C-alpha cells in the first residue's frame, strides 16, 4: 500500500518536471524568435545574436515553397558552404561585425522560417525568424458594359480592402492564386442619376494605400443606350413585318383567281368590211351576166323585150 503511494508521488513529480521543462523551452524559443514582415522587392539583413568569439555559424532556411537551404561558416578556415539556396540569399561580412544573412529583392518564394545556430567560446546560441512576405496589389479601374465602375486589386498578399466614394452598394468577389496572392474585384452598383458621375475606388493594404477616380455612369449615357436599344428593336420589327408581307403575297399570288373576265369589244377592221361586201358584189356581177346573156338572146331572135321568158 505504501509502495503504491510512493509510485503515485514519483509519477506526479516526473509529470510536473516535464511540464516545467517544456514551458522553459517554449519561453526560450519564444524569446529567441522574431516575426519579420517584408514587401516584395525589398532587401533586409538578418543578424544572429551570440557572445564570445565565433567558431561555427549555420543558417537553416525552410521556405514554404522549395527545398531546404543551408549556409555554414567556419571561422577557423574562413570558408562558407552553401547548399540549394537561391542567388539572392547570401552571407555578408562587415568590419567588426559578425556574419549576417542578407536577402536581396525578396520574393514570395522566400517566405518561411530562418534559423541561426552559433557555436562560440561561451556556448551555443540560437535565433529564429519567421519571414512573411507581402505583395502590394496592382490597382485598375474601368467601366463595364452597363456603365458601372469596376475596381480590381490584383495579386495582393494579403487581400486588399476596397471601398467606394461616395458610399453606396457594391458587390465584391475574390480569386485565389497558386502563389498565395488574391485578386479582389469590386463593382459599384449604386450608379444612378442622383449620384455624382465621378466615382473613387480606395484600396487599403498593409503595403500601402491607393485611390483612383473615374467617371462612368452619367444619366445621359443611360438615356442614350435606352434610345439606341429602342431604335434597334424598332428596325428589327419593321424588317420582320416586311418579310412577312412579302412571303404572304408570294404564297397567295400563285393561286387561280375567280374573277369574271371583262368583255373585249370586237375590233372592226377594213378587211372585214371588204369581206362583207365581196359576196354582194359577186352576186350582182352574176345577175348582170345573166341579164346580158338574155338580152343578147332576145335581140338575136327578134323578140320583143317584154316577152322575155321569165326566170
């Protein structure tokens, strides 16, 4: 019974010791850890704190993208060894100062953890940096087809905050990119005749603040667009009506008509008069021939004229 109690006490003691050790390590690590924020394209120098004469210095870089990078400096040989590091990361040596790490024209790929370990005559020292790289957005302002202002803050890290002046309703959307940047697109939808035609887009970002103005939606433009659309619709309707009328008359024009044909007056020519007179003339000529024959016969027989045989 007593042995079991002693075991419990020993277990609790070990547990408390472990907790105290972890707490001390975390405090030390937190004391030697620094947060560093840089803007794309800027340069910076990271120092490693230590005491005494340096024997060995090592930088270990763990970027979010890419492989591990190490830089080692040996004081006894005054040599530097570099492995799988980008060209813009190097050790620099200055008079009366310990070696430091220089990052020139930092990019998004250099974001990550930077650890420095130093061995000196007075002990070992450790320093850690967490580098965050921010990218300023590219601002552009334009008008869409409806005459509404559209503001774009492209490829910013972190995402930019957009606002409008004068204040009004707007819609916003975000598009994330593979490199960690975000494009923010905002459309001002409160454009009307009661709002001034000049609209200002304001961009707020840790790397800076910008604004840009544009005139997109005066009322005259809206009226012009409505009038233009009305004219287009009217022309289309007229063309459709004309085509329909042409098709109708073409389809119904080929059907037989039941109209009464008008009476055509006969044409009386001189030739017809001649043909009508010719039979009478022929008849008269025949009668004259017969009469002459009878006259000749009567004369030849010395008969009186009034005793001519009847016809």
